[in-house]
């Protein structure tokens, strides 16, 4: 049995991970669960999966969690600690909050199923150095990177000329650019093909998410930004493609269900029956591919620029975006303001070379503080007022 830790067990990826475990409970034993605010769901998961360790961020939530475990004999309670004995760690905490724990898991040489792309966006160089030093296995759960991982099994790294990541194009793929100032959080949260947490759903609407994925791919697979292309594919059936030097392109295709990449990260290099629908090739279907509109979605271009700039630029990009997305979701700023705030923050804060995780967290804090100032200014110019008026 593999012992497993799920960081972010109460979120979308965490819940899907536990569903995969439920179907394979003879192979996996849940060692630890970590979550943020949702102690209700965490308590349910503890009752079902009986982990030895459960982790919440504050004492207050630990008390709230204990209250919800009152029906369980004290002797059966998990410890509220993060233990080093886990063999497999699923990193699915959203945002930079997942960085330290993932870094420690990598340093301890674990197999890490990585859903949290912000870990590599913020700390790619340090995390990858730790992977090499600790002998850890970093297996991508993000569907595009998981697809690329599968395609890369078809040839040598030196034979690869391009990685192509697909993007659904989000809910505003066909919306005229001048209407974007009017879109509401509810409009932006309607992702056409995936059901995910709020931050990643808004990032998918701005294509920032695809930009993060370009950065993540550069670190994971050792590619230069110029080797990673993005292609709009609204059906989200082809997740990634690898072009080899002879012009042959290998694509990974599967249903839009995160349980497949989660299971792949757990069972690699083996494959097992997964609890996901198969593609019915008897059905007629049409798949489209086209270039992204970088004028309309400038955050994608900014992500390439930050990765080329190197150092802490991508950490600032992520932090500023997290602040701007929160401000958009709370209706303080308009949808196009997300780009303005991120762009201003990245332009103002010169990149530096973080030497430790603490340095990264320091850059993250500074970037957030600066982004909040820009949000303050932007909200006074009141473009979000239009949104509220329309809503
Ligand atoms: N969803 C997808 O299909 C998908 C696909 C590819 C990649 N990803 C990536 O996977 C990560 C998770 O995405 P998601 O959609 O699952 O997000 P989500 O539904 O918002 O879940 C986030 C999880 O993180 C936990 N969390 C947040 N802050 C925390 C903290 N300070 N300490 C401990 N736990 C904390 C949350 O706990 P509470 O809910 O208890 O507060 C929750 O369990 C993101 O990095 C995302 O980019 C997701």
C-alpha cells in the first residue's frame, strides 16, 4: 500500500483525488489530509478515510475541526501534524500557500503529484533544484502537463522541437474585446469545459492560467519559453502535443475529468482502469484549433515575458494576479483591470534572484502589497461600478 498525503483535500482537485483513492482503496492508504477553511468537509473526509494526520492552518480551525469530530472516539482522532512518513504527496492547495509544504515534500524525496502550478511559477528554480538533489519524483496533475508527460514517453528529450499546450479559450473566447469591461464574476466563473476552484477559473478566463502553465512546463520539462506554444482548442479533448524533430506530433487525448491525471500521477509508470468516461469514437465530432488572441488576453504574453526575464518576475506575476483576481471577485475592479494591475506590479518591481523559499515568500509579500496599492487606485477610477450597475 502507498501512503498518501493530500494537501488541499477539500478543494476540487483534493475531492477528485479522494474519489480515485476510494476506487483503489486496496492500493492507497490516506496518511494525511491538509485543508484551509472548510473544516466541515475535512471532518467528513477524516471519518471516511481515517488519516493519521490532519492539518489546518490555525488553532481556531483546529478547535472547529475537533468539534466536528466529537462523534468519533478520541483514540481514533488523527494527529494535527504534518508527518514526514508519507510516501506520496498530492499538492493541491491553491496559490503560494502550497509552496513551503510542497518544497519540503520534494526535499524529502517523495513522489509529488503536482496540481498547484503556483509552486513552480513562484519558485521554479529552487523547487527543481530540490527535486534533483532530493531524488523526488514530480508528476504533473495539471491536465496539459500530464498530457505532455505522456507524450514525452514517445521519444528523447533532445528530439523534441516543441511542446504545444491547448487552451479552451475560456468563457470569453468569442466575446468582443470592448465588452470585457462589463463582464461580471458570475460570467467569468462559467468555464466552458472544466469545473474548478474560483482562482483557476478566473485565470482561465483571462488566459493567465495558460501563461502559468507555460512557465510550469518550462520548469517541469526543461524547455525554453520559445519551445512552448499555446493553441486554442475549445473542446479541451487534446490536452497537449509534442512535436519531434522529424515533424511527427504526438497528442494526448482524454475526457475532461481530472481523476485521470490524478490517477496517472499515483500509478505511474503503470496504467490502471480509471473511473472516467472514455471517448466514444463512433460519435461524430469536430475539433478546432487556432492561435490565441494576445491583444485580447495580454496576460498570456506577459507570462512569456516574465519567464524570459527570469528570477522573481514570475513570483510577482502570480502574487499580483492572486490579489487582482480576489479584487475582481469581490467586484472592486473590472475584468480588464486584472491585467492592468498585474502589469503595473510586474513593471514596478525589478526581478531579483531568490536564494531560499523565504526570499520567494518575501517577494510574494512585497508584490502583494504593491498590487493592493494598484487595486486601491484602480477601484477609485471605478470601472467595477459599471459591472455592479449592469448586474
Ligand atoms: N481544479 C482543477 O481542475 C485544476 C486543474 C489543474 C490545476 N489545478 C491547480 O490545483 C490547485 C488547486 O485547485 P482547486 O481547483 O482544487 O482549488 P480549490 O477548489 O479552490 O481548492 C483549494 C484547496 O486549498 C486549500 N487551502 C487554501 N489555502 C490554504 C491554506 N492556507 N492552508 C491549507 N489549505 C489551504 C483549500 O482548503 P479549504 O477549502 O478548506 O479552505 C482547498 O482544499 C491550484 O493551484 C490550481 O491551479 C486545478
